[in-house]
C-alpha cells in the first residue's frame, strides 16, 4: 500500500462520528424523526412502538437528544392524558447527516461502497 493510499484509508477510518448518535437507539430515534416530512412529529407512544423500546429506555434516549438540542419536545394533552411530541431540530438533522457521512466513510474503508 502506498503512503497516499494509507493516508486516505487512515482518514476514512478516523471519520468523526457523533458521540451522541453513536448509540444505536439514539441513532434510530434520530433516523425516525429525520425521515418525517418537514415539521413532522412523532408521539412518545409512536416512537416506542416503532423502535420496540421500553418506556424507560426510550425516555432516557429522547432526554439526551433533547438536552443536546437534536430533538424538540412539545408537551400537550390528548384529552386528559399528557402527550409528548418529538421533532428533529436543524442541529439534529445536521448532526445526523454528518454522522451518516462518517459511517459511510468508515464502511468505504472496509471496501464496501456506501449504500
């Protein structure tokens, strides 16, 4: 392998992944929200069912995403029941795109073209 090829491989392998989105469940939450039409929201219940997570597990992940500024939380009530709605923020969308590009670079380093 030439020095140039080694350096290119090194850069691919060291692509900066987002530490928040490196957690698979947070990545899945972000992906579900990024996939919505602009302004789209999902309820806690819809996210829980979609991702097959427990209430506690999902609650912890969306809390981290909200604290990071990647997800907006809107609290409303549905009849007498409180409801939380989640939407991706511009910062969350940008972080998801950067993270996806870093993962694609790492996969490319393994000889696999990005999907």
